[in-house]
């Protein structure tokens, strides 16, 4: 075994990789090294979760794709007045929830004034009133920052009001890549790394759990990917508020020459599990990496496949070729075919009654 892998074995055993060891560990992308990484990541995953792999019956709600920002990579957003722009009504959203009857809703959208702070807050309150048991995961750090700015409120005031209205937690979207070089090239008008992290830290201090993400495939370096992961780990050390991490592969639609390979997706999942030793769950997000790669990812460090994800528009708006909805039975079958024990969970990651932990 390569000496750096022996070093990594020792680091993983003590639950801490340092940046220098991580860089050496992931710099060699040879097949032999990759499968050693799989072994290490799977060992870390099994030590924490055994052979259990979870999923949730959930529904994505994207109230509007109208957005005032101009991120070069986004195929979901639309400028006001564009042909593909849309704004949903509350009744359309309630009808979708009634039809799907999910255990969790995941609410994200564009930055616009038609779905501003007051209306978004009222949506959370109405969902809580209509569906008392529903887990409401609502609004990214980018949206929370926008709400505070446009409503002329502090972030704490916005977060506290959302929590009081019935929000259970926050999604992790909008982090993209914590590299100012990448930000300037691809999403220069969007929230930067320091502000994104600050929103989540404030949420955690108020008792609001959240997810974390990394969108990769911009042409970033390995150092930039690791920098992103270590910044998340540092914040988690301070607050403990991140529940899960989701590596998100850039979507290039019909341009298959630029698509992220299964090899690379699995490597990033393994990297995530080994570096983020303090974040409980790593997701293999099937809408962006495909069903087969997601199932394989359960052996590379991931322990969760997210969920059924009805009505998802963000990844598919950018050309994701995956299904737009998975039945609960199919999620369970996919996990079992990969050799794992399927555990259906709630939005809080607790197994449903009658299932093992």
C-alpha cells in the first residue's frame, strides 16, 4: 500500500484527516488508488451506519424560477418576462402536496419580488397549519440573505420568524464552490463563501439544522474542492448544525463530452466521507449523478439517497437526464440491489416506526 494511504488509514482511524494528507491522498487518481479510497470511505461509512441506507418520501417545491441574479451555469432560472419564466400560486403548491402526500418538502426558488419574504413566510405558516406532521426544509442561505436584505431585517429576525412559522430546517443549496476564482467566472453576483457560511452559522446558533453542498465540475482544482470541504468541516466543528452533505455534479445537458464521469462522482463521495468526519450523513444525490452511480455510491461513503423528489425543477432545468420522480418501492429496491438495508426515514433522519436504526 502507498505510504500516504497508510497515513490516511491512521488519520481515518482517529477521525481526522488534515489538509496536507488529504491533498496527497486524492492527488493520485489511478484505479488502484481509487479502490483503496473506496475501502477507506466504506469503512468509515460502515463504522457509522452499518449497512443501512436511508431515503425519504419527499417533494421539491420551486415556487418560481424568476431570478434577478445571472449565474452562468444555471439552466433553471429565468429573467422576468422570459418565455420559460413561471410563478406558482399557493393553491398550486397545496394541490401538489395533497397529491403527493410527502413526509418532507424541500422549498427553493429564484430571487424575485413576487415570492418575497412575507409571502414565503406565509407559505411556511400555511403548510404547517395544513400539514402538522410535515417536515419543512425551506430556503437556501442565498434566499435567506435576500429576504433579510429586501425586507430590511436582520438575518436572525428572518430565521427566527421562519422557525416560528414552522420551518424545521434549511437546505444546503447555493454554496456552489468556495473559490473566489470560480465565483468570479461563473456566479459573481451570487452570495460568496463567507456570507453563505455566515448564514448557516447563524441558523445553527438559533437551533436550525441545515444541509451543506458543493457543486463541482466548474473546472476547479483538487485544492479548491478540498478547501471547500475543510471550510465546511471547520464550521461544523464550531456549531454541529449540519445534518448532511450533498456533493452535486454540474449538469451539462446534451453536452455529454463535459459530463462528470461515474468515476469522478464516486471519488468525490469518498472524499466527502473521509474529510467530513463530523457531518453525520453523506448523500448520493441520484437526480444529478444517475441511479446506478448513486447506488454504487453507497459503497463509497454515502449512506443516504435523498428521496423520491417529486416535481424537482432545478437539476432538470439544467439538463439532468434522470427521472423526475422515484416511487418509494423503487428507492427501496435500488438500495437492496446495491447490497444494503433500505431504511425509510423522516426529514429529521429518524427511521419510520417499525424500522431499525
